[in-house]
C-alpha cells in the first residue's frame, strides 16, 4: 500500500523591523511643546527689553544734550552777531565824526569830535580782536577787516594833516577814505553779519521735541512686543516689570518732549522778537551814521549835492523802516535839520549849511543824530542781554534733565530684568 506524500513546509515568517518608515501619506508628528527652550527665550526677551530701555535713555539724553549745546551756541552766536554789528555801526560812526570834524575845521572847535573819532577807531579795533577770539570761523575775514580799518585811519590822518595846512587835497584824501570804507570794509562786515545771523538762528532752532517723541514711541513699541511674547507663553496679559518700564518711558518722554516744545517756543520768540529788534536797530544805527557821513561829504565836496543826497535818502529809508518807533523822535529832528542844510546848500548858502551840519548844539544836526545813536546802542544792548540771559538761564536744568533721562533709562532696564526674572522663577 502506497504512503501519502508529505505536506509542503510552511513559509518562514518574516519579521517586520520596528523602525520601518510610516506609510506614505501618514501625518508627520508635531514636536511636543515641552521641548521649547523657555529659559533661552526668557533670556532673549530680557536682553531685548533691557536694550530697548537703555537705548531709549541714551538717545533721549543725547537729544536733550544736543539741545543744551545748541542753546549755548545760540547765546555765543548772538553775542558775536551783536559784536560784529557794533563794529559796523561804530566804524560808520567814526566816519561820520571824521567827515564832520573835517568840515568843522576853521568854523567851530572840532577838537572833541576828533577825540571821539580816535576813541571810536580804538573801539573798533578792540572789538575786532574780541570777535576773532570769540569765533575762529571769522578770523580770516576779521583780519582783512582790520587791514581795511588801518588803511582807512591812515588816509583820514593824511587828510586831516593837509586840511590843517589849508591844502584842498585833504578833501580828496578824506572822501577817498570814506569811499574805501564803503567799498572794501563794509562788504566784509555785511558778510560777517549774514554769517553770524544764520549761525544764531540755526542754533536757536536746536530744540527737537519731535525727535524725543519718536524715540519714546519706538521704545514703547519694543516693550509692548516683549510683553506680548511673555503673555503668550505664561498666559498673563501684563508683566509687572515691563509695565513699570513702559510707564517710565512714557512719563519721561512726555515730560522731556513738553520741555522741548516749551524751549522751542521760547527760542522762536527770542529769535522773532528780541533778536530781530536788536538786529534791526543795529541796521538802523549803521544807516543813520552812514547818512550823517553823506551829509558832511555833500558839503565837503561842494557842488556835488545830488551825488550824496541819493545815498543819504537810501540810508534814511533804512532807518525809518528798521528802527524802533519809540526812538524815531530824535531821528526825525535830525531829518528836519538835514532838510534845512539841503535848502541852504541848493541856494548857494554853503556856510550857513555848514554851520547847521557842524553845530553841536540844539540847532545843529549833530546833536539829534548822536542822541539817536546812543539810544539805539542802549536798545541793542538790552535786547541782546535778554536773549543771552534767557538762553543761558535754563541750561543747567536742561543738562540735569539729560542726565536724569539716562538714569531713568537704566532704571527701566532694571525693571524689565526683574519682571522677566519673576517669570523665570515661576518656570523653574
């Protein structure tokens, strides 16, 4: 009997490795939130928050320090502007004295006027030295001006010498000196006045309240971002330390910006009122002395009334337009005397015209002109002193505010560190 065929062996089992990859299309597992390095994030947020606070303190303090420096420069530039304008006015006052004393020689005693002329020239030379020391940027121009003044004084001295000897050439030397003064020296002074006016006005605009507001807003935005990151992680809407830092930044910004706005408004008023009045009166004083010199030159150069009357009228118009109205009474008296001189000169009554031009008493044209000149300089000094005192009086407070702002920025940074430190302790 035949045996049955043996059964086929079962196929061996194939073990599937445990590390087999997941089938295609299955979802990728997300990392566990527990693996987020929270201490590292806290360190980063603390660094950002502290940096924002310290940068706020530094930048705000720097803006205030720059404003403090600007007020100091504005005071110095205002003094230099006044100094240069005084040189300009006094130099033309000297020319008015020189021409008038030249005209008076042999008619009235001109000794006092000649002494006043010498004193005016000495004052001009001393002011040039002071101005060069006060503003190095003006040194070259002032050196050139000093040379022109010396040449002018030498020409006047020669003209006087010839005039004492009765030589007509003395008049040519004197008129040539006056012409050189206006053609060579005055343009230098005009440029100096313009340059120092620009410096003073730019320095008066040195307050920057909008910069302070911008720095403060950026700092608040940075602290708000840090607080938001902390709130997302710890489920708390407000971090105490960051909130304190934000309050410090906000209050400091508002106070500093308000002070800067007040300072800017005060500086604008000083520029538009006191400084403008001082500048205008200086221009009026210069023009008045220019007019007096033209009046004397008209009589020195007999028969050339029209030549000098037109520039006299131009100078007189400057006085009327730019002088303080309260000071015009003496000027108007001078104008009346000048009209008498013109009428007499046009009528060929030259000697009578000369007497009015050189008479130092109430009936002459010299006394009211001198009164206007003195009153003008007093007003200029008063207005300049107001500008300089106002600018320098608040500088100590401004510097203290700059230092305090820097310290408050550091305090805000410490508050951020403590606030985040509390979260770090909670996490631990």
